[in-house]
C-alpha cells in the first residue's frame, strides 16, 4: 500500500512539473559586450541561432516551427534580421540612449523592433493570434 501511495505521489509531482514547464517557458541568458540580460522564452522555441557580428557584437535568434522569430542584438547596422526591416522602414533612425518601438503589419504578419538602451529586441513573421504572447515574451527582457 505504501508503494502505491509513493507511486501516486511521484506521478503527481511529474504531472505538476510538466504542466509548469509548459506555462513558464525557459529563461535564457544573453551575453553582450554591454552586459548580460535574461529573457523568458516560450517553451515552443524550436531552434536557437547565435550570430557573431564583427569583433564583439552578437545577435540571438529564436526560430519557431512556423518560421516566426524572436531576436535580440546589440548591433542594428549589420544585423542580418533587423537591418532589412529597418531599411524597409527607412524613415526610422536611432540615437544613443533612445527607447523606441517600431511595429508594423505586412502580408498579415506582425513585426516589431524595440531599442532599449543599447539592446534591440523584437520579433518577425508573427500571426495575429500570437502577437500578444510574443509581446509578453519580449517584455521579459531584463538586465542582470
């Protein structure tokens, strides 16, 4: 009888831990020359790419199964993902210490770039029904 209770207790803990992980996602550390940041990614993140730009700049990309992306970088001018978005919207320019957000809709997909201090974070190719979840994700960016 004790084994049955123990088995039930272990099974209950396993179920709780699985459901908790699906809701909270995964906290990841991003390291840039200006410091370290954390972001809480959805548990559905499919692939991570880390792209070194120049000597010290970095870009982190998190690609999902539907080809949507969350990205974070400390270099906008040579970012393989952000630069084409901003070139398309060429009326935007950034200066030091700005906090700015650029969002737009194109071909029924949402795009967003936010500059927070020295860091650019955003998403690309997001469906309307997922926009709020991606906004919530990029709002979890915190400096360590």
